[in-house]
């Protein structure tokens, strides 16, 4: 591989890291919101908090997929 391509891949991995971090931060914020909403005993808020928890789970799952690509950058190259 030439240096230009290696630099490109390094930049891609950097962007992926930022994206994974953003997903994790958003998941944390959504989880905190869900915990707050579920505390008042209102069934509507409880249902909404459950949906928020599911959304946070999806974000964390996507972050895991991104981390997998970061850990195994050869997955970025079409073989």
C-alpha cells in the first residue's frame, strides 16, 4: 500500500472513532432521559422511557459495529 492510501485509511478510522463516540454519548443521554421519564409512575412516560431505552440499545449496537471496523480495518477494503 502506498502512503497516501494508508493516510486515507487513518482518516477514515478517525472519523469512525468520532462517530462511535457520538453514538455512545447519545446513548448515555437517552438512557438518562429514559430513567428520568420512568420515575413519575405515569404509564405514558413509562412506555416512552422503554422506547428510549431501546433506541439507546440500538445506538450502542451500531457503535459496536463501528468499533469492529476500527479494530479490523481490513474490513474497509473490498476483497
